[in-house]
């Protein structure tokens, strides 16, 4: 999940190259939605064994209430820190 700030706008997406995709979003070269809303902060990561499971999870999460997404993010990342450096360490 990408966001622009603490409890801000959220984007949920699936990728097989998390570092590359997050970097593209940071450079304003991600999706039109992330560019328009300045979503450059990687706030939640959920690995999956295969792409079909990841896509199914993405579709489910996109239907969730905003508060449920916030709770999920804050269980792993309570301060909504940018996890980009963590995945590239």
C-alpha cells in the first residue's frame, strides 16, 4: 500500500517487483492515481507465494472500509513510516 501521509490517501496494488514499483511511484512514474495524489510513501507490504493469491487479496482489500485498511497498516507500521528503505537495505 502506498500513501501520501499518515492516515492519508491509500493506493493498493500488486507487483512482482516491489522495489522497482515503489521507486517508480516515488519518481511520479507510477499509476495516474498515485501521481495525482502524491502517493510516494510505501506503508504496508504483504508478500504472497503466487500472483493469483496476491491479486485475490488486492481485490478483497479494495472493498474494505477505510478504517479496516488503517488498522491493517498500523498493526505492522503504526507510524506510517516509508518502508522503501527497509526493502532496499
